């Protein structure tokens, strides 16, 4: 299941935001909220107005990029919900972060996998 989610997230160019194997410091983060430049326009020179226009344009472009990332993360969130086994879907119920979902699922399934290998070795 993880490989399928990873492939989809890489195709959507959002794996760097949700990779459960990375530490919190290593993970790429989405800015909480971009703020438009706060400049009074009344007394600006022509050069300053041109610069302000550039800043506003850059802000809008960056905001549009982050909106796309958020949309892609929402798609991955839905994919995780669809792919997870119904026996464990309550584990991620109410968690909106795909990364947090993957971390919980990784912990759950890694433990199960290790338990299975231990049982096989014992028999």
C-alpha cells in the first residue's frame, strides 16, 4: 500500500511533504498563509508602483502554487482513505494530514510485519 501511495504522491509532486520516513525537520512544509505585501500606494513613485506591481504578482503566483499543492495533498488524503483496509480506517479517522496518516499506518503495519516475521522464525 505504501508503494502505491508513494508513487501517486511523487506523480503529484507532494511526496516531500508527506514522507513518513523523514523527520519533522527534514520534511518540506507548506507556509501557514502567505501575506500580501502591506504597502501604502498613495505616495509611491512610478518606480515604486512598478515594484509593488511586481510584488503583488509574485505573491499571487506563489499563492496559486501553494493552492495547487494543497489540492494535490487533498487527493493523496482521499487515496489513503480509499486504500486503507476497513479494519484500520478508524486509526486515521479525523486526521486530515496525509503525513500523519502515513506515520500512524507505518507504525501499525511495520509492527504487524515484524510480529509476523518473529512468529515465522519461532515455528
